[in-house]
């Protein structure tokens, strides 16, 4: 009995140490809650996806920052979120390696950058990724497998992107336009309908070439933009 009590005390102390974190570092198990909290705090979200026990992921993530100043700098800019090990909300994104850290803009739920590799030994040395999530630079070479969830045009202000819920949106004229998949005879294209306007957008499934648009009910397709 004494052994069991002692074991429980040690176990409890371990979890107490693990979660006795500064107030600026927030861990959530719910994506919805994390996004809402981030929006209220005017922060973004770091999502850690890995096939391991949640507590192990948190511990390895914290231990990856040998310099506490770096961790606190990131914490001031972001809310940390540990997603379930089964990769529930990212099931439509093919993760080649695990774990992965996603940097998400909470305003429009757009994935801005991704870090893939060994969390414990490498993330603290990835200056591009850390600088990106701390807002000091905008790196174009950080995201991996970017075409799975973002399609850019030559015009940097216009792009299509997939939210974490799996919905597609169009960033155009500074606004987010909600899109629905639309069934057509254009088998080589992904065709989306703008929910708020009677417009269709056709994107080649190869993600190479031009994007076209037309009015709903009109088969005349016009050039919308070129994929970058």
C-alpha cells in the first residue's frame, strides 16, 4: 500500500512539474477552444502533431528549447496547442514525418508555416521557422507539402487555402471568400463555387498552370490568374 501511495505521489509530482508552466504558455487539447482563445488574445496558434502520448509530446517540445528566452519569446506571440496523437483534424493532409509543428494564423485559420523533423534536437536551431513564428521575418521556404493546403497565384494578395476544418477559401481584395466544391464536367480541374457570389473558380488538379473563373450558369471561362 505504501508503495502504491509513493508511486502515485511521484507520478503526481511529475505531472505537476510538467504543467507548472508560465502563464504565457498555454496548452489546449481542443482546436476550437485554442483558436477562440488565440483570437481573443490577438495571438496565433502553434499546433504540434505527433504519434505519441500527449505528455511526451509536451515534454519533448519544452525540452527542445534549451534557452528559455526563446521559448518565452515564442509564447508571447502564440498559443501552443497539442493535438491528439491520431492526427484527427489533419487527416486530409498527408504527414510524411512525425511530429510536425504547424504555425496557424488565427484570424483566418490559414497555415502559414510548418516544421517537420526531430522536435527534441532540431527545432531550437531552425532559425527560419522560429523567426517566422515570432513575426520577425516572412520566409517562403519554410512550409513543406504546401500545395496540400495552399495554392498561390503570381499576385501575392490572391491565393486559395484550406482551413484546418478542410474547407477551401479564397483570399481576394483583402477578404476571405468561402468556397464549396462544385461538380462539373471539368474532370482535370477542382471547381469551387463562391458561396456569397455567383462565381465559379477552376483550378487544375496538377496545381500547375492557370486558374479560370466564370459566372454560375455561364460556360464561358475566363483567365483569373496563374499559379505560382
